[in-house]
C-alpha cells in the first residue's frame, strides 16, 4: 500500500508518471475546453499558493477538488506557478494514492476492502458491481456515468461493509442493496439526485 506524507526531499525520491488524459474529452469536451477550465481554476487560486515546493501537494489537492482529477495541463500550470520542474509535480502526484489522473464518472462508487469490510463481504460487492457495470475496479463506464474504486480502509469498521457513493456513506451494504444502488445511478441522467463527484471521501488509501 502506498504511504502518505507531506514532505518530498528531492525530485528523484518519487516516481514519475505522466498524467493519463485519454478521457479528457469525454462528454463532448475538447482540449481547448480543458485548457480553459484549467485557466479558470488557476485564476481563482493564483494568489493563494506561494511559489514554493511546499505548495505542491496543497495545490494538487485544490486542483483535483475543482476539476475532479489531475490532467497533464493542470500539473504544467502548477509547476510554472511554483517555479519547480514539471517532472517533480507529476512525480509527487503519482506518489500519493489520493490523486487520480483519469476523469471520473458522474458518480463514484468506492468500496472499502479493509479487513472488517472484506470479511463481511466487500469483495463480493466489488465482484457484483464489476459484472453489473462491465468494468473493473479503477475504471469508468463507457458512457461516463459511473467510476468504481476500492480503498484499503475508510476507518469506519463498525459500519462494515462500507461503501461511498460520491460523498455519501452507505453503511452495512449487502449484495442486494448495492444492486439497487447500481441500477439507480446507471439507469440514466441523475445529476439532480447526487452531488457533483469532484470531491473525494477522506480515506487512508485508494487505488487509481
């Protein structure tokens, strides 16, 4: 499992992974529209973060909260503003499990696979969701409706098995209850039922 922290001693201490922007044009978007979205976001935070290596993680967090993920363009903007090498920003982003590089679905299902949840059937929940949505954990449905993720622990073992639907906690889920959830959110447009999926639940670890 990946570790977390707030200090990066040097560029070579972290692995470098270029962001995957293959889904950046989902739902009719274009590269130009993505650039404009990044520029609008940067205009709102430009005076918030001082040009320092210490601002890399907070600025990445702010970008993901606003955009839902970290496209390559936003990491270039962050590097330019903080006056650090772009490879350092991308390396830091790839090192921490909280960051993702693919555009998420309109809804995100995040299943805990910690010990308490797993022994109560969270593995079977994931299996059922994968079959129902025809995707694997870490993927998004072709129509961009739903993303499926797993985490090592939510820290809510008394509620096991725990699932997050966007930012809503679904406690003590069963295979039947999750089947209903999946059917509801994948049946058609439902933005009015749930929040926008840009923020992430506070968790101890997550896959990308």
